[in-house]
């Protein structure tokens, strides 16, 4: 299903042109308009899902296969030293376009911090409770 007012639906389905690096029946992968690094790519499903929670299992499995294929191509063509695979869900997590997408961010030695966070100390008792809480909610 497509969503009428969704820019990624339009790009994924070819209604808006893009620098496409890969396309199949279900996906289009494009270069990001504001790349974090050379080759920064977005994998877009052609069907609309708001985010990870909205997608079906088959889509979630196949999107990672597409990611694996493109990562291999990136390593060959860009000669990058690593690749971050990032997927943001919700505004608080940095999601700005509400259409499921996976970022592939090629990394080059010495390109500095990019996908990073502050490492906090953890309390063992609190961690036990948190783990039990998440587990019980599954
Ligand atoms: P998010 O922050 O939602 O995880 O990622 C959205 C990404 O889409 C951003 O990295 C942004 O640069 C990219 N983006 C937003 N609009 C367009 C567009 O029209 N074309 C392309 N190629 N990328 C876009
Ligand atoms: Zn969409």
C-alpha cells in the first residue's frame, strides 16, 4: 500500500527521480540527499510502513538481505572501511520521514564520531528489573 502524501512512497515508486543504487520488486535504494558520508544510502520499501513496528516479518527479513547486498557493493566501489546500518523509529530517535527506511552509512578511517552515544554506568539490580520488564511485555 502507498500513502498519498508520503515523499518516500513517491521516490520508492519512481514518481520522483532519485539517484538509485538498487531496485527490485519490493525495494528501491537511493543516495541520501544530505549524506553523512560519501555513499550514504537509504533502503526504501515500495509499500508504505510508518516504521519498524508497522512492517511485516517478511519485509523485515528481506530488507536486511538487501542491506547485505548493497553493503558488499559499497565495499567494492567506495573502498570504505566500515558501514553503519541505522534505522530510526519515532521523532525522539531522530526519525524525520515517517516511511520505514534503513540507512547504510559507509565509514572511512578517521572520519570521526557519527553514530554514537554516551556510555552510562548501570546498576545490576535495576538492570535485572528492566530486563524482566521488557521480557514480560513481549
Ligand atoms: P531519518 O532521519 O528519518 O532516519 O532519515 C531521513 C533521511 O532522509 C535523512 O538522512 C534525509 O537526509 C533524507 N531525505 C529526506 N528527504 C529526502 C529526499 O527527498 N531525497 C533523498 N534522497 N533523501 C531525503
Ligand atoms: Zn510512504
